[in-house]
C-alpha cells in the first residue's frame, strides 16, 4: 500500500491526480491490481477515486505519502554517505523504508546528518568508505 501511495503522490504532483494506468506503469503491475488497492485505500480514507477516473490523495493519504518519501530520501542519503552506489542505495532504500522501525530511522537520520556534514578529510568517514582503519595505519 505504501508503494501505491508513494506512486500516486509522485504522479499527482503535476496535475493533482493520477490514473490507474499511470500507477500500473509506475509500479509494474496490472491495472486490476491497482483498482483493487485503490479501493482498499479509499476504504481507509487515504484516497478518493471514481471508476475510470482520477485518483487523488486525501490529506491523510498525502501525509502518509510524504512520510514514506521522507524515509526513502533519508535512507538513500544514509546509504550513499556510507559509500553505497546510487543505484544500489535507491533499491535498498525502497526496501528498507517499509520495514525499519521509526527509532532505527531516527538513529540513521542522526548518523546520515553527521556523515553528510562532516568536514572534508575526516578520517573516520574515510575509514567507513574504505573499510580501513586509516588512523591505525598512521595516515
């Protein structure tokens, strides 16, 4: 459900709504799967829709989607700060965003902020990226 909310949010940023076919293409699923999920999300008050029409996030749905996207961006930044390639960080962040506890994400946020804002030449950051203890090697 979170992937659907995220896709609807991204797709609807330009025109304010998304359509079943657009969501299906974005997620690589069949349109009937989208319709079924949209009905479930509508029952939970996350989206509004009309058959063969526009799908729009409710305030609650948009709030949830923004939280998911924020987690995704944070996790991707954290992984790239550790030296993970951009493509792998994107894929892993997508998987992690749905399963990590909020406490874990808060710790990752602090660590990511530290790593991303660390001054150039900080040996500890270089040690993380290289997998070596540079300070013990006299560097």
